[in-house]
């Protein structure tokens, strides 16, 4: 028996026998497996990427890139649009195009407001510058072409060839800055539009209806100065009354003219005239007056043409008058705005009466020649008053 006792095997006295086959493979039964940490825990394998998430990221990146491109393009075209919108050339083009289209009200809205204190324009009446009236004017401006643009600081000049009928006129329009617009741009205001011509329109008498280019306008007293743009305007015959009228239409042609020349003033004057109805009424009243005079039993009736001048009325009795030749008016004309005179001529009357000679009365018959019978005519509305002179 060995004094050292039994020998310890390879494992000593502490554990179970090694797993089968370990020794046969030449490996230590206690060797640490490859890749293991000091804690002896196994290391997990790396995760695979998610294909769906990757696709979403790619799409998101593409959208952002596309938006950036659109913003750049939009900014370019936005800048281009604003630069054109606030270009003095475009302001004048828009203004002239409105004139060509007959939109005179729209054109006037593009012009700087009248400032009497600063003296942009003289006081003017623009009541004829409506779309309804201007669109019916003939020979208006039919076209234009911008030939030059000169802008410096807050001032700009735009020159255009303006066509009216067969004529073309070069016109320069002044513009001034009305402040900044959209941060980077000047907002331009038109301060010198097309030159307006003035039409001095006067209608004497009591007209009841006025019209221009077939469009009724309000009546007025005395004269009125209307500002108008180039074109041909028809001033329709004013409507009068039964006894007072007006004749003919007045046509006025307004051209573009020389912008440097003083504004042109054109006159349209309507004077009242007697109507045929007034003439007939005057004749009728004259005839009635003569008929009344023929009924007189006086030798020298007041206000009548049948008078035996130079005779003593006390020597006549049983007086009878008759008219052998009715006096006539050579013409019946006058300004019905005021009382006007008339004269009837070449009348003849017969006088039959008893005439005293000494102490006896005898029959007497004679004629009285009428050389002139004056009268004053006064027309008031629908009435004609005639005062006959002696």
C-alpha cells in the first residue's frame, strides 16, 4: 500500500469527470470558448438593416430635395413676376391698354390723385370720362408701342408711340415712386397721363335733357368745362320745350396733340331757338289781338293799330272797324331766353262812322294804312306773352 494514498486524477478532487470526448480532442475541458468575455457570456450577432425603414429614408430625402428645387424655382419666378409688376414700363402699358379697351375709369384709377394744393392739375370736370360715354366715342386711341424707359432713383420716364387713326404721336409719361413694394421693388405712380383736352359746353335757355354720345348727363347752369381723352364726341341736340328748341348735333374731334403744348379748349354752344309751334302761337295771338281791335268802337283804341290819328274823337260816333288787309311778320325770330321785339307790317283797316261837320252828322268811310305794328314777345316756359305797342 502506497504511503501517499491514492493519486489524484487530472481533475483533482473537485468536480465531475470531464465530458466524454473532450480529452480525445486534445482540448482542455476548462478552456474558454473563442469570443467569450471575461464574464463568460456569449456575444450576440450584429442585427440586419430594415429594408422598409431604408426605403422611407430615401423617399424623405428625395421629397426634401424636390422642395428645395421648387423653392429656388419659385423664388426666381416670384422675383421675375414682382420685378415686372412694379416696372414703370408695365404701369404705362396697363394704363394705355385700358384706354385702348375703352376702360377710361380703370385708366384714371392708375393716375396720381389730383392734389390742388401741390398743383398736379388744374380743377377739371371729369364727368364725361366714364366707360359708358368714352366707349362710344369714335376715333379713339387704337394702339401703342413702348419705345424707351428711363428710371433714375424715384423718378421714371416712359416714352410710347400712341396711335390714333392714321397718326402716331410720341408721348412721354412721368412716373414717381410711391414707396417700396414687396421689400425690394419701387412702386410706381403715373403723374403725367395723356394730355386731356377741355370742351367748354354751354347751353343757353331752359333745356330739359342733355346727352353726349347718346348718354344722358346732368344739366347745369352757364358753361361747364369737361376734360376728355382723344376721340370724337357727339354732343346730342338738347331737348327743349314746346316753344324753345335747339338744332343739330355738334361733333368734336379731340386728338392726342403735342404733349408740350397747352391744353386745347374746344367750344360747344347751343343757343335756344324758336320752334315752329312758337311761331304759330305768335301768329295766332296776333290774329286774336287784331280781331279784338276790330271790335273796338273807339276812334283810337289803346294798343291797337287801327287808329284815326289826328282826328278829334268827339267828332265821331257809331264807329265800326274792319280789316281789309291783315298785317304780316316778315320773320318771326328772336332769342327766346329774353323778351324780344317783333313788327308786323303792311296792314290796312276800314273805318265807318258818323262824323260831325258843323252842327250836322254825316256818314264817313275811310281807310287807315298800317305801316308798322310793334310787339314784344316774352316766352316763359309753356306760355307766350305778347305786348302790342301803339
